[in-house]
C-alpha cells in the first residue's frame, strides 16, 4: 500500500457515514442490548471481509459491471431492509420490542445468532459495497502488490473502525436502556426501523 494515512482517513469517513448497517445496529441495540448488537456488528464485519476478498478475485467487478446481477442483488438488499424495517415498525408492546432486563442463556444466544445473520445478509446484499471496493482499493495499491492480502488488509482496517465506532454506539445505547423508560427505547427501535425502510426504498429506486 501507499498513502496509508489517506486510506485511514477514507476508511474512517466511510465508517462515520450513516448507512443501512448503522441503522440496523441502532435498532438491534435499542431492542436487545449491547451483546446482541455486538453480534450484529460481527456479522456485518464478516460481510465486509468477504466483499474485500471478492474484490480481489474480480467478483465484485463482475457484479458492478453486470446490470442484471447488480439489480438482483440491489433488490434483494432493498427487500431485506424493508422487511426488517416494517417488522420494527409493526412491533407492539414493550415486552415484544424492548427487554431492558438482561437476558442469559439460550434466548440471548438465539438472538445473537439472528442478529449476526442479519448483519451478514445486510452487508452481502448491498451491491454498493462491490462498487465501493472496486473503486477504492486499486487507488491505494502499488504495482506488483499481492492483491488478495492487500484487499483483506484494507477490509480489516474498515472492520476495525466499524468495531470501535459501532461497538461504542452499542454500549452507549445499552446504557440508556438502563436509565430510560422502555417506551422511549421502543420508539428509538421503531425510528431506526423507519430509517431502514427509507434505505430500502432508496436502494429499490436505484435499480437500473
């Protein structure tokens, strides 16, 4: 790599830019707390690493260039975001949306696995990441660089920023769950669901 400081600045800017992953994290943290939210972050991080690897072997470029593949992935991602957003909006009652009391054992593990899968699917079903990696990574590679290790390394840097910043958000939201009435956390969860719907509609409109 060259211009490492420039890449770090870009990676930080990407992480700080609100998107579907952030909205999903916020909804998950408000509804289930930091442990489940951290699982969501882990799933999203795996997705970022997979896109990094796919960009190195050329799959991301093929998706970005193929109109049908791009639209199919785009509409899949839009449908998934709409599904998650509508579910959050339709949830009723504090018990069904927000459980402030800490959960332990199998229920929390199941929630964590579901949150991780949501993070992974949300990431992989976003073709914008394919375009992003194809456009971004080559700018920071010197000629003759081993592409796969370099792409994974850059993706890992983005993941590191995601874990630090998103993890901090999850912890802060979880702290608020301990002192704020459940009804407000339910409203936050539903508001985040509305944002997911907006992102889903935005993706659907971008189909070619």
